[in-house]
DNA sequence: TTGTAGGCGTTATCAT
DNA sequence: ATGATAACGCCTACAA
C-alpha cells in the first residue's frame, strides 16, 4: 500500500473535488459559497469528497475572482505603546467574527512605512484601512473619490470629514478636572500631550472649560507641555512643582506621563495623594500597577476598535455612505492618587 | 476636456500598460519582475506607460500565479503583554526589508483562533508561520512532512526539533542568581512562571544551578509559584515574606511579577532594596518605570524577531533544511532594586 | 438544480 | 530580447 505514504504534493483544487463527487466545478463552488442553491444530497456528496481530498478553497483565487480580499490593513504608530493593543484586540475579534482578516502594521510614524501598507490595498491584498496614526498616508486625500475606504480611530482629522470612531476628549478631560475641583483643589496643573495632536488640544480645551465652569482662573504657568512619555511627565512634574505657588493637583493628558509626575513628586519628597493629587487619562494597566494606583479616565478601547471595523466593513459591503463620527462614552476611574487637598498650614 | 475628470473606475492592468507601450503583456511583466532580461529602452518605455496608466501589479494575481504570497503569519498569545510588541517590531522591520508582509494574529491562547490563522497558510494567503505561542496550532504535527514552514520564537518545544530562536533561559537565570549571591545574599527566593511552560522550568533550573554553584542549599519554601502576572507576584511575595526566615532577595521569573513582589514588600513596610532586593527578567519598560527601577535580565527581543523571520524566509526560499536552534545572548541590567543585604542586627 | 464557459491579472513555457 | 498562449484556482452569468 504505497499509496498511503505517497501524499500528494499539490493541494487539492475544486476540480479534484468535482471529479470525486462526480459533479461540476460550479456545483462544488456553490457548496462552498454559502447560501447557494444546492440539493441537500449533492451538498453532502460534495462535502464528503472535499474531506476525502483534503480540500480547502484557495483564498487568493477567491479574492482575485471576487475582487475582494476580505482583509483590512490596521496601521498603528507604536504597538509597544500600551494604549494600542487593546484597540487592536477589539478590531481583531470583531473582524474574525465578520469573516475578515487583519493585516497589522506598526508604522513608527514613518511615512514610507505607511505608504508600503497603503500599497496592500492598492494592489488588492486588502479592501480598506483602519488608521490609529492620526493622519492619512502620504498621497491620500480625504476628498479624493478614489481613495481607499478608511476609518479613523481615536484621532479625528481636521478638514473634510472622514469616518471616525473616538471619544469626546474635551468632555472627558473636563469631567476629570471637574472632579478635582469638586475635591477642593484650586490650583490644578495640566501636563499636555504633544501639541501637534488634536487629541492633546482637545484635552487641554476640556481642562480650560472645566476650570472656567468651576470659577477657577486659567494660569498658563500651570500648564506644562509633555509628549505622552514617562520622561516628559517627570520633566513637566518638576517644572510645576518648582513653581512659587505649585499646584495641589495635576491632571496629565495620559497615564504614562501621570506616572512621570508621580516620580517627580517622589523625587521632591512629596506624598501622593497627601500633598499632591495626580490624575491620568486612558486607563492603561500601568495606572493600576502604579503605586499608588492612578485615578484616570477610562476609554473603551476594545469597543473603539470593534466599532471602527464594523463601520468600515459596513461601508465596504453595503456601500454605506461615508459615515460620520461615532463617539463612545468614557468614565472616571477613581483610585488612590487623588484626594482632598491638604489644609493650608497656618 | 472631460477626460480629466472621468477617472477610470477600474484599476489599470498589465494589458493596459502593454497596449500603451506597444509591447506584449509578457514584456511588461518582465519589467516588473526584477532581474529579467529587457532592453534598457523598452524598460523605459514600459515604465513610462505604467506611470501614465497608474499601474500597480495586482498582488493577488501575482501570488496566485507564483504560488507564493510572500506573507507570514505571526501568532502572539497576547499583544497587550508588553513582552511581545518589541519582538513583533523586530519581525516586521526585517520582513519589510526582505519584501514580506506580516499577518499578525492575537490568539488569546485560543486553539480555535490558532486554527483560523493556520487556515491562512493552508489556503495560500501566507507562506509560513512564526509562533510566539509556545505550541503548535491544533492539527499540526512537528514531524509531519506536509506541515507548514514554522519557526518558534522564545519558547522551544520538547520533542521533534523545530527551528527555534530564543535565549538560554537557564543560563540567564543563573547569571542573575549568581549576581545576587555575589552581593552577599544567602537566602534568595524565586517566584516562578507558570510551571506548564518550558520557559519557567528553565529559569527555575538556572536558579537552582546558580544556588548550587554558590554553595547555597536549595530550600523549596523559597520557591513560590507565579504565572507572570502582577497579581501573582504580589501573592508570591506575600508568601515568601511571611516565612519565619524570609529571603533577603527575590528573583522573579519576569518583570511584571517582580513589580508584584515589590508591591508586596511595600505592603509589609519593607524598604527596597534596603531590606529586600528584587530582580526580574525580560527588561520590559515597566522595569525601568518602576520605583525603584528593577534589576533584570535583558532579552534582545527585536533581534529575536528579526532572526526568526530571517530563518523562516531562508527556509522558504532556499529550501534550507529544517534549521536548528538559534540562541541569542542576554545581559544583566543592574538597577536600584538590588543591593547588598542588610547586616543582621545583633 | 446543475453544467458550460469565460475571465479575474499575472507569470511561465515555448517559440520566434 | 520579445511575443503568443496556457495555466494559477476560483466564481458567475447564462444556458439547459
């Protein structure tokens, strides 16, 4: 029985199955493209033949013929940034549920890399893009009717509306600052994100809005520029804490820089939250593992991803018109890094 | 000039270019498949025609015809675990340099998900797999001659040798314990990883080996089981620190659980490193951001990824025989969480 | 319900 | 060096 060991090198094709089942290629194809009209009996015959032949439809041939690869490119600036993986995870789960495959790209914010991934959709290997990069790849214009289907996540772009799934950053920031004010803080500092990003500007705007609402004057000295990194948080914290009249609370534009502020406070011998309250934004795991754990704004990151790919796929399949903007709700997570301010001595 | 605005809906194909350049499809193809013999003159003509037509080769058709997609599936158990992104990044950079595309999958250690990604290579959409999951997808046997090309990263499998790129975990663990012993510690605790993983067993073995070398007795009470999580580190730390004769140093099998031990020490009012030295493994960013920063074993993660995909691609292209095991060097990173033990009072 | 046949866009073989 | 042509494996009118 040498046949047993003589495995076919070539993978079985639709033709092999057709021959085995004594039907036409078309029928086999119909059995595998769900929802086609086939007798229950032939369906069974075909399925058996397929199993016997070890047949699996060739995804490339299907995609070529159907003119759709059912793949989506997801562009992330930096996967090592703990903010992103949860979003990607949400994307991936929903994608799989909908029968799509994800091609994930870590761009390092490098336009060349972005362009390389754009090629995948230009050359048919992907049907659309999900962008976490906060900008369009080079050569793509939002209002170009021939541009690839795109949905933005987390960061929206100024100018022509592109479908976007995000949170209301200004409102969420205002919530947090309102909370600090309610605790009794009168001097509330802010460590910003990189000013180039809409995100950072929105959060700063929310900070200012809540200050105004609380009847607190805006003091530019209390705003220190950061760039979302731990190191920038340390630097900004140092700056704020060395002020003649330092803040009793600091709201950082993300958790990583909040932990940086915490470090700066420690370096000056300050007790948190006893002498300084610190709040962050995003609710990444670091906020929880920090000592003390950081009060922060929770973003529903997996849901952001899931909604975004859902939107993109609907757009792709139903030719749904360029939809809008989806805003997902946030919530405050109160932990041990914030408390009422210390009473002024004297 | 209505032609200007009347963009073709259909993307240009090789035939359009051929017509424009007044050559055959074959010649156009040759121009785009590098290293083919074409006159410099016709090459220029074709290239010009291609630009004029806005032509890009269709990746699907190429892959179908060439029987190679130049794509690799990368399976990661949990992208949110900060250990993995750096490896993935190394993979991705090298892949792009070599002209390959990555299909990344987050499996959640779910066999169904692993199987779904395996289908991509079975159906031609990928040429091979890079596994960070520490195991083969269901239905794949290491010694099956028809199994897809696979390279393992970080975790090696017992049994039939599969190509693997990793570090020498036992040796690296031994290095760290040797360091602690050299500082003067006599009672060194260990928080393990999940015992099911070879990784954990290797690190434990290294711990024991270094102990023996230093002439220190192995005390089972000083070994607490963990699972690489922060919470398990806290629990294990509590356990070890509540011993009648507690350790003066703890070596945790990864950084996250080391930070857990740190938390446990703090909860008991211990000063680190004054009263307890703590060491971790992996050198993720958390180790640096922790307060105090954690002494740890550095793994060259990006290099692990780059080596692995290089190995896989060589295997794919040169039909290189099932290669071996590549071990990459580690190094100790000494930070503030370790110091000489406190002198015994009295 | 099932079969026939043509084509998706490319590359490889064989001529010329 | 270039051209004609037949696959690659599948899907989808259209016909039966």
